[in-house]
């Protein structure tokens, strides 16, 4: 079991941890040291047990706040998951009937006849201009 040295509030401590857990212990010690540093700056030199207690309580308060936020976010996520599941289980929407207007054959025939007459008139006019 490895023993590592950590520093909290300007004081050194030697602690043991499981093999491979050193990184986590250093990380936890840094968080505790950050809180102890704030305390030392605000209050000055205080007895070691009191400093560690107060720093631990400050971390516990932050942790409790984060746990509350986490629960709130988990509740929101559960609501969104339920909403998503409800949407997935809904029957597909009814297909919409779309009607496209169709030009009657008699109108297209009439337009074709008008176009042919207009072309014939244009050729007649062009022929008269040329002649």
C-alpha cells in the first residue's frame, strides 16, 4: 500500500492509499488544501483539527449543493426521457391528402390552338415585312 505526502493548509501529512489511487488522493488533498488556504487567509493560523474540520465542512457544503443540482438535472432528464418515450410510442400521423390542380384537356387544347394561330400570324407578319 503506497504512502504519499500531501500538504493541506501549509501542513504536511503522510497518508496511505490503495495501489493506483494516488491520483485521486492528490486531487482530494488539493481540494481540501484550497479550502484550508481560504480559511487561513480569512481567519489566520488556527489549530490543525479545527482547520481540517472547517475545510472538510466547506467541501461537504459544496458537495451537497452539487448533489442537489445533480438530482435536479437527473429529474429533468427523466422527464425528457419519458417525453421521448411517449413520442416514440405515438402512432404515426395520418397521411395528408394533397390535391394538385390539373388543367383540363380542353383548356390545354385551346391554348395549343391559340399558340398555333399566334405563330401563324407572326409568320405572316414576318413574311409581309420581308416582302
